[in-house]
C-alpha cells in the first residue's frame, strides 16, 4: 500500500473550504475530502510545533514523552533509560518505525522540522530523509519539486509511506507578491468587526495586535503580507488575507502532487492523509499570528483521510487526538496496538459510529503559556499556570457552541461545569502520573521551575517598557505582581 501524509503547518480546519469556510482556500484539498472522511473534532494533545509532532509521531502524551516546551529540559524526548536495548523504542514504535517494521514500508520524509527544533527523534524510523534546508521558511514552490522528484524516481514502487511538510500558513506569511490575492474582493468572517479590533488593540501580551511577532511591531523585511501590528481594519484584512493566501498557496502545490499521482495512475491506489501540527490563533483570546494557547484555535486541526473502505464525502464529529492516528492505522492493518502508545484507535468511529470518540480531551500548551485545558461536550475549560504575560485568569470556561471564538469567559456563571472539568483534568493527571517511570515527574512543574515557557522566559522587563510606550502601562503593576522572579536581578 502507498500512503501520502501531508502535514501543513499551522492549518486551521475552519479556514479550509472543505470545512465550510466561505472563501475557497483549498480547492485541491476539498476534492480529497469529497473522496474520504473529514474530522471536525480532531485535536493535538500538546501544542505547539515540537510538542505536537512529538506526541503525534510517538503516540504518547507530552506528560509521558517529556516534550512540552520549545526549550529547556522539557524540549527533549525522554530516554528509555536502563531498559533501553540495542535500539530505543522509537526505532520500532514511532509512526514511521512501526510502518517500516510491521508492514515493510519504505518510509520517506520531506521536511526541515528536525533541524528547525533540533528534534532529532523526529527522524526515528525513516529510511529516506530529505531536509529542504530552510528550517521552516520554505515556500511550497521549494518543497513540491522535491516531492515530485521522489515520486518520479520511486512513486511507482509499492508499499511506501511519504510524509511531506508544507509551511505556508505559518507566520510570517510568505506567499510571493506575484501570487496576488485571490480573496481581495471577499469579506472576512462576521466575527471580525471594528469594535472587536478596538478591544484587541488594548490587549496585553506577545502576539496581540500591537506586537504580532512576540514583543515588537517590526514588519518582516521583504514580506509585505507579514505585518508587524494591526492598527486598523485594513491591516486586519491584510493579515487575515495573508494567512488564507498561505493556505491557498500550499493547496496549489498540493494539487500538483495530486495531479502527478493521477497522471501516472497512482492516485486510486494511494491512501492520502491531510493534517497539521496545530492551528493558529486568529483573534481567540486576543492573540493573532501564533499558536500560543491550549484552546480550540491552537489545538483543533484538520484530518482528512482518503483510504480504501473509508466512507466517501463523510464527516466524523467524535473527539479524537492526533496521537490516536497511529493506533488507528495499526488496527486498520490488523496489527496489535502496543501498550507503549497512549493513543486509542478510532477505526470503529470511521466504520460504524462517526459521532463517537473520547469523552474528553486534555490539551496542553507550555511553550508560550503554561496551560492545560479540557475539551468536552460544548465546553472548553482552561487552567493557566503561567499566563505568558497575557493576564489570563487562572480559570476560563467557554461554550464553544455559542462562542466558537472564545470571547466570553463564563466560568463564574457555570461553577458546576467548572467543577466537572476540574475533576476530569485532575483524574487524567493522576492517571498519567501513576504511569510515569521514576525519576520523572510532570513536565509542567519543570517548565515553571526552569523559569517558564521558552517564548515568555526572561522577556518581561523589556516588554514592560514597550507597554508604557504604547499606552498600556495600566498592566505593568499586575504583571510585576504575577511575575516577581523576572525582576530579581534588576
């Protein structure tokens, strides 16, 4: 069997026309969705990039594999320790390692991701590795030729797994000016209003409208779509258009790969998976241009599967983790599911019960903030341990059915839902910690002990000066109160 997995970095499902977006951002992906199943409640367990792909490839939560941050001790995959044999577990139990060893597949990677994050464990199990060389700054026109070259040489062979990364929806939005703007005459979502922008312009924290790229408003040189800040509604439109054009640009080159498969009689016999590592905040919690929280905007990702026997043009609404995909593939191929994996197969949800899934999902983010959240029923409960300088309250609750963009914290109005969510979170944490091998502990506490999430660590003193200079000095004393350790050496 041939399997093509396309991982589009920072891709939100609700910005794909396949998922009902009013702009036609993804005509080629849409066609694949019509021939397979799309999943609407598919989430990464651990965001953002490095934790997400580590969990996905190992089918293990960050609390188990150790990778929850973008730096420090908790950005490194945990070693097997004294029980390690001649090879470690990832050699055989990672996604490519499992397919290679159990199904004798030729496993192939086209991605710069391991170099981008020094995530060398990401290579585990691949036979062939093509590093496109720009650490995630590649455009689709630089990646697709590498893929097409491989397909020309080896695509006709049987039994391969080809994993391809595209990066165009990831900030900074870099589709060339010559590509134009397919959406210049199309409106934004009704969610975006002048009143909303006025509110967001007063927000505090990195990647808010006044500092789209962490703690400054400097525009990326040579990237006119990548604004440094959003000062008016026209800027907002330019920003959202830039993200959507990035999706459209990646989709255009995905179409070239699909067309090659069709022209060479490979398409019908190739299983295709379209997914992402995480989404992208586009106004949720006042954050733009980043995957910075443990919420729906960041953690909800697309999954489209065109496989033999998967129902055509169908939708799956069950709650699933991305780390559930590996056990699902194992069951699909009638292979045993190792105890090492945290994931659970959702094959039955594909074949018989598309509305069934897990009772709840626990979502973690520890690279920009330190949060754990619970996604269940219509609810998203968020618990914050380090606010990343956003002044988030300790507890937030959102009704995603009524408030899909997380604008109204209703924790005070629904204490019974908060209590239920806290119970679910504590139960999950107890179960996870009971299966940790000594001397490991919850990496959440290690992140806090090492000074906080990487993208906030040590940045507050300089940021306070910017807040004062931009009319947001009202937040300074509260930030100092919350983060006194940042000023110990001042």
